[in-house]
């Protein structure tokens, strides 16, 4: 068994075959959490998860890029130019309505709050015409992130954290998020834990998240040809603090680069973790599954 704790089969990329994609994964022992990025995709995650007795769950939250209206380019040419994937879309500005998200999060299939967090990557000079000043945009992100923390604590649900640093300083958002989380944890206002998803920063930063009680999630990026630095991070972390995910439809792992990602492919990421650690695949998968159940305690086996 494995859990893809960050799948987005509730996105339009799967509008024609979502059920087939989900069943392929379930038939191979892969459970999933469908993650919302704003109200409509959060609601869709809940509605889709409710169609399955077990194996499909939901997380609800407002992604920081959806606090603004802008053109977003998530193309992967910079990751692995040989087999690039292109994802371009326009965001729709949304305000986080605490009570509305709280009502949605009380559904029995919701197992986490998120994804939520800080994203400075898209706050570039080109984005000024959309977001106003960069300080105003980062302030909106921090305010909304804190509201997610409050909601997770109130409902005793783990967090699925999103973090992406600026182009000029890739660690800035990670450090700002750590400061906010440390403030909450030290004050006893955050005990629900969770995971920082699609981790792409340094071992030192990963260890700081672990010290605050969080797990660290890795995607198919660790299978890419230029991803050796992630191996050092994985070796430096306790295996019982690692999770795997797809972030589908993005980040498709080797050997399926160039294809749309899907939850079933989380197995390739788990295999890569085992390869990096020099440990039997079955033992690693067993520990990853146990980690998932520890974090997402509402999942029914």
C-alpha cells in the first residue's frame, strides 16, 4: 500500500477520465488525497472523494497564487529540458472565507487542510501590474496562511504546506514559513502537524521543518536526471519523516516523463527513495505507508 497524499485528479486535466485514473491507482493499492487549491477545486475534491467508500480522500485550502489574478507558467523546461511539460493558466483572485472552508472541511472524507502556504516564485517584476506591490502581496499570503493554521488547529486536521521561494532567493519563502510555524508551535497554537509538500530546498531547512513536527514530501522530481541534490536531503532525514506524492498532473517521474502524471506513478517515487537509501523497496514502501497513516489519521484502511 502507498498513499499519494498530494494528487489533483480534481483538476481539469482529468475532466474526461478521472474515474479511470482513480481506479487504476486503487486497483494497484495506491490510495490518494485529492488536494484543493481554491474553493471550486476544494469542493470538487470533497465531492469526488465521497464517491468512493475508501481509498480517496480530500484536502481543502486556498493556494497562495490564487490570492491574485495573474498568468502562471508552470512549464518544466527548467527542470529537464529533454522532455518538457507545459502548464500555463490564469488564476482567479479569491479571498479566504474561513467559515466557508470550515464548513467544507467538516466533511467526513476531508483528512487535511491545504494546500496552503507561501509562494514568492511568481511575485516577479512582471507580476506587479497584477498584484500591486510585492510587500502587499506577501502580506496577503501571510494573513491567509495564518488563517489556514487556525482552521487546521480548530478542526484538528494536519496541514499540507506549499512553499516556493523567489527566483532571486529560493530559500526566502521557506524561512518565512518556518518563522510563522515556529511562532505557532512555541505558543502551543499548532499541534496538528502535517507535511511540507514537493520539497525542493536544502537539508538544513528540511530538518527545521521536521524539528517542528512536520513530515517532508517528495515528488517525481527526485527521479529526474539533474536531481542528485535531493538524494542528499533524503539520506539526511529519518525515513519515518518522509512522505511521497505525485503533485499530479505535474512532475511526472521517470520513466513516464512527458506524459500526464497520475496517482499510480507515486510508486516510482517510492522506488527512488528506496534506491537512494539502498534499502529493500518493500521495507521502504511499508514505512512510507505507516508514515502516511500517522499524518492523515482519518484515513480508513
